[in-house]
């Protein structure tokens, strides 16, 4: 496999891991909306594992470019893969924050409901 095809394959690997992570994040959002916080946290943990795999591939490609193993030519596919990974990593962080916020709100609502039923 030549260097150009290897970079394309690695860009596709980043996209596959990032896409799988996005699916898991969307599942976590569904769980959050159903107040299934443990399930949401598990899906986000799985999503993070996919992000780490994608990031490792990205780091390897960047190291190969820096070492001049890969050509310095611009690769729109690799740029797209990096952009996708960055976007999904942001979605991951937002989902983590939303879990925390929703859990706190749910706890407060539960306390109010318990106090009004007494």
C-alpha cells in the first residue's frame, strides 16, 4: 500500500471511530431524556473509548507527516476526519455536562415532590 492510500485508510479509520462515537453519544442523549443516567454514562464511556482510538490514529498520521514519512500534500479527507473528530469530541463534552445538569435538576425535583407529598 502506498503512502497516499495509507493516509486515506487512516482518515477513514478516524471517521469510522468518530462516527461510532457520535452514535453512542446520541444514545446517551436518549438515555438522559429518559432519566437513565447510569446507562447514559456507560454510553459516554464507550463513546470516549472510540474517540481515543480515533485520536491515536490522528496522532500517528501527524507524527508521520512531521517525520516526512507521509507527503506534505494537503489531504481534504484527513482534514475532514480531523474536523469530524473535533466536533464529536465537543459533543461528548456537552453530553457529559448535560448529564450533570440533568441529574442535579432531577434530584431537586425529586426533593420538591417528596416535600409536597408529606
